[in-house]
C-alpha cells in the first residue's frame, strides 16, 4: 500500500480508533478497579505523523492501517510492583495481549 493510500486508510479509521480507545479505557479502568494505580491510565491513538515517523525508522509492510499493532495504546502505571502479576492476569483474562513492557 502506498503512503498516500495508507494515510487515506488512517483517516477513514481515525474516528473508530478513537471510539475503541475510549471503550478500552472504560473496560480497563473497570477491570483494574481493585488495583492501586500510580497515575490515571494514559491512552492515545497514534497520530499520522507518528505513523510516518515509524515507517521511516523501521520500514514495515502494512496492507491496512489496522495492521499496525500499536494504533491504539494504553499505559498502566501501578503504584506497587507486587500488583504486576495480578494486573497482567486480569488483562490477559479479558484481552488478547500482544506486547507487555515492564520496567
């Protein structure tokens, strides 16, 4: 898919991606209501400029914008490290988790 076609596809999916982000945040907040978060959940829909930067840094073949595995992202920061395994278990029971980054 050319960059122009990919941008058009991005623009046609942007509103749905935003709705997905909103619903995911609601679901994750509900799922983790018993956990102590360090800060409120952070979420975003990747901007087109960020998609372009990624394509420049790390060329990947996309047939459609929804093939991008991080088009919508949520960041969860826990107050206590001891809650990490429980939180991951809750998320994995409700969602297909593609990638986890822990520090």
